[in-house]
């Protein structure tokens, strides 16, 4: 009988309005008379959610029947941002929903603004995971994401007296329509305890881990709709809950308080995202998060595999698991434990299955970001896993020893165990040894990891294990959604929206780059986007900027290696120059708005001082009547995905100025150029490949090359090099109190003067200033600038995350698309 009762459907305006009213009265229990924008958003979200759930169901059922090889993307961070606009555009429902909400008295833009960002990530790595899920869905791949459902996402940044303050991001205050609680899917995750040995029926020694504590993992599923396809994949986020069977021992002893304490401890595990970007903290709770997530995810994957009675040898033909950095590396000993301890496989077969299953992506070479976990901590929390890690290391070192006899140094360099005090586990080495492919995230970075942190493994494992997968971004969110006017103009010019799924088609714009009428349409949209950002800046900071000025933007996490400090030092130099000019000279100046945004890790003192300095300089410059619109300095508070969607389309220039060799890839560089901006940047990360695509005339590159950095650091450290005089003058201005009490900034200045200028600001400062002048000159020629802007967008095809995902699918995962057919 079920077949004849189909779910009410209809994507016409009337049906949509009816479903919004339905959710208003039932789901929200509100009446049309007391509706505000937030209620309007919630009801609309539930209506959209209904559509997603149906596609999601179809997809999962179809995949279950087809049972193809699937890829599982394990990431501790998914920086998804808002879901509603994305879902409407993906399903081609933006127009009828705009009309339906209008008929109900709303403006859809206002409703979209009511949604809170899902901010379960720090920065690049988390946003990359989100873009990759979008591409996996859009390209019809059978894929899953696995993550943690943090109660608190990345903190909200408030600026108080120029300083960053952190406010907890309690994002689940109201219900989250974009998740489906799966209270029926729950997995028990063990911790602590001890390992015992026993002999099995074949007389073989086996290990059994008796846990000291068990926590429950409950699944929350978030559907990810593909663009213009039925495929709707799933990210499963685990939430920790106390076990239903609470500890009888406490109950019997009457220790109620202790029992409640233990329950609270369980909920603690998924409470908060660690707010450190590119910096490892060795806290036990972080390690607990990692195991909790890895254990639940693997058992879920294995449960799905076991539904089809295949032999274990076929596991790698059905399952590819990608490790997003080393954060999920405990999946390696966990899979080994399942196969050897629980399933009774021989070690060698288990190891073969493991290495064929895993792929590992490295995202950084910064030493302070590489994960190392203390052996005693691991032993306490996960005693059996530590044994397995030692065994993996032992067998690995034995094979190394066989091939390279008597090379004790080599053994020590490639050992998973670092002989520190106490010993520690090098997670990256474990991930390299256990994966069939290891990739960096841009060409330069993939070369650097082969030359530095993983160099000895080339010798031991051969060069084929290492490969490059240059990052990409989804053009759906970062062009179509963030910059709808530009997307529409492109579609008009190219005849369709096909470029959104085949980004190389943008190249068809090149031939209009010189067309004056097209240039005008193009730059009119840029101007409109700059007005939109001008309004946001006014709202959030009170600062008024002129949309005709050159918008120069650096938004990303605040980190010494990213050198926001160098940017603001350059701004001070510019300010000092302006002050020296006479009226005639000022007439020739290109007015500039220098825009910053980004969060500093709460414990990162120097990064927080950089924020304070930016705000202090802004305070001085913006209130200097003498300067007016010639220079403005803005720090936009609480940079996040939804703010990025307003900022990026408004850029003329964006800065990506890391010390060469330190930024693995960068992905915002791609977003800015895709939106018709030019880069001012160093020869680092993906900047290099962007340059190769768009050409010399469309980018301003400067500074030391990565091959020179080591020597330059040595020179900074041991020779008394005189400081660049312009930099000297700038530092003098800070020290003489031009930007408020100078003692505040002394520790920051010391990183260059007393410290060894590890990030080489004094080395690059001269060429940085020169490049900035070239930017000004280029901006004066409006026609040439418009042409450059168009060519930038036209030549960004390579940087679609669709290209990246296809490469992963073909070279690493060995999976095929499984298009979900239309309903009859
Ligand atoms: C590790 C251990 C304990 C606590 C925190 C961490 C941790 C958390 C986040 C370590 C690193 C991260 C994030 C790294 C990151 O975002 N890397 C960026 O990845 C981007 C996508 O590949 C690149 O484009 C950027 O260049 C890279 O910095």
C-alpha cells in the first residue's frame, strides 16, 4: 500500500509557498501573524530540507543496490558555511523559492542572511574539505564524509579596543534544519584500560583490549546536494553521548555524583573544535577526539562493507579512505586492530589491506604543525594501539634494515618513534608508511615534502608513493553563489551555465577581454560588488570607504608565516609617503582601501598583536583629515565563510605574501582570481600555478624564492646585515608612538630586530614595496585593468575542485561515478 502514497511534491511557486506555510504552522508552531525573518528562514529551510532528504534517500538506496567502491573522506574539519542558498542553487529552485517567499511577504536575501554559518573548521583545510564534498556530489561519486559534530565551532571574533576577543560559537541554539539526527546509529567507543593475551583455538597468541571507559558515538547526517544532479551525498558527524548502560559499579556503591561526572566527561569529547590552525597542541582531549571519531567512522564503514558478505581481501576494492592531514592517522592502528584482534587475520594480510585502503594528504611543512603524540599518553589512552604502532614500526624498520644494512642513521631518521624525552609518535611517518599514496596540495609543496620532511622515505619506499594534487575550489559557491551578477554575465556571454560544471569553458571569455562594451559590463559588476562590501564595512566597523578606490584585501588566518605584519608595515610606509607629498603629488595617487580579516588562535600572542597594530594604524590613518580617501585601513571582524562571500567578489587586488615555501597551497588566492582580481603575492604555494595559467601581466610576484630561504635565514641569523632603510623608518614610526603607546608593539617589532626575522620580512620588504607601486601604476590604466581582470577569470579553469577530485578519484581512489537516475 505504501507505493500509492507518495510524498507531496511540486516545485511550482504555489506548492512551495504551501510547504513553507505548512512548516510554519506545524514544525515551528507559529502563525503567519507573528512571523519575522528568522521564522521565515526556518520554515523555508525546512521546506528545502524536505527536498534534500528525498534526493538523499534515493541516492543512498541506489548506492546500496549498486554497491560500488566508495570513498570516505575523513576530516576533523568541515567549514561548510551556510546551506540554504547553496541547496536552492544546486537544485535549480532559487527562482520559485524567491517568488514563493516574496508572496509570503519576505525578501529572500533577508531570509538567507538569517542562517548561521556551520563553522566546524579553522581555515584552509576545513574549507577544502567542504569544497571537495561539493565536487564529489556534483560529479556523481559515491562518497561519504566523516567528521565531528562540535557543539562549539570556531570562536566568534569580537574586536574590543583594537584587540581580538573570543566568544564561544554555540551554533546549535535553535534547531539545525540541515542535520538529520540518527539516534538509531550509535557506536561504542572504548578508551583506557589494559591489554590481555590469550591463545585462540589454533594456538595462536591473540590480544584483547579491555576498555576502562566506553563512550557512545551518535550519528548526525548532513546531506550535500550535487549541483544539477540527483546525487546527494552524506557527511556523517559524530556526537559523543554517555552510554545508555551507565556504570553499575558506581550505582551499586551509591556514588551518584561520580556517575554523573563520568556522563558529563563523555559529552565533553565533541564539545569544542580546537581553534589552532597550523599548530599542534598535545592535549589529551584532542587525542580523544581523534580516536573517538576514527573508531566510530571505521566501524560504520566496516558495518557497511560487511552487508555484502565479501572476503576481507576485497575490502580495498570496496573502500578508499582519505586521511585529511594526520588528524585521522589513528585509523591505521584501529583498522589493524579490527583485522588482527577482532577478525583474526594474519598480520601481513591485514597490513596489505590497510595500505591498499588509505591515502594521505599532507597540508603543511611547518614543524610546529606536525603531529607528535607522547608515547605515555597514547599508552594510557589507547594501550593496544600503541602496541600495534610499535609493531608496525618494528616490521617496517626490519625491511629497511634488509635493504640498507648497517645504516643505523637511516633507521633512526625513518622511525615512527622519535627518541625524545618522553618518546613520541610521528604521526606523519605512520601515515606515509600506511598509505599507498601520499600527496601534497600544490606542485611546489609536493616537491618540498619530497625534498625535506619525507626525503628519506623516497629512498626507502620509492618515488611512486608520492604525488601532487593541486587544491581546487568549488565554482558553485565561489562564483555562482557569491557573485551571481558575474555568473549571469558569463552565462550570457558563453551561452549557458555549463562552465559551472566544466570550468575550463571560462576560457571562452578571453576573446572578449579587449571588448570595450564587455569590459564596461564587467567593471560595473565589480563596482556593484565593491558597494556591497562598502556597506558591510560601514555596518561592521563604522568606517566609510570609497568604492572607487583600489580594494586591496588580505583575509586569512593570522599567522606569522602569512606575514600580515609585512602588509601593515607596508601600509605605514604608504601613509608616511602620503604625509610627505604636496597637493599636486597627491592628485596623482591611486586611492587605496587596505582590508584585513582573519582570526588568530586564542593563545597566539604575536598574531593577536598584529591585529592590534592593524587597528591602531587604522585608527590613526582613517581619522587623518589630511589623508581622506587616499588611504583607508579596515579590519573586518569575525571573518568567516559567509563574510568571505561578500568580500571576495569585491577585490581588485588580494595579497598572498607568505614567506616562500611556507604556504602549502592557499585556496583563497584561487577564489579572488576567479572573481576577477589580481594577486600581489610571493612565489609560493598555488600562486605559482596560478601565475602559470594566467600569465605574467595578470599577477604581481615578488620576494625571495623558496630555494633561497634557508641561506637567507642563515644570513639573517649570523651576519650583521643592515636593515632595509624604508623598513627602518617604518619601525621608527611605531616606536615613536605614532600609532599609540609603542611599548605594546615592542614584542612584535622584536621578532624582526632582536629575533632573527625567521619569516624574512626585512629581506622581502624592498621588493614588496616595489610591487605595490607597480599595482598602483597598473590600476591607473582602467582599460588595461579591465582586460587583466577578465583574463584572470577566463584562465582559472584548472582550479576547480572538480579537476582536483577527478584526479584523486582516478589516481588514488580508483572509483567511478555512479549517476543516480531520475525518478520515473
Ligand atoms: C593539529 C593537532 C592538534 C591541534 C590542531 C592541529 C591542526 C589543526 C588544523 C593542525 C593544522 C590545521 C590546519 C591546517 C591547514 O589549514 N592547512 C592549510 O591547508 C590548506 C588546504 O590544503 C592549504 O591551502 C594551506 O596552505 C594550508 O595552510
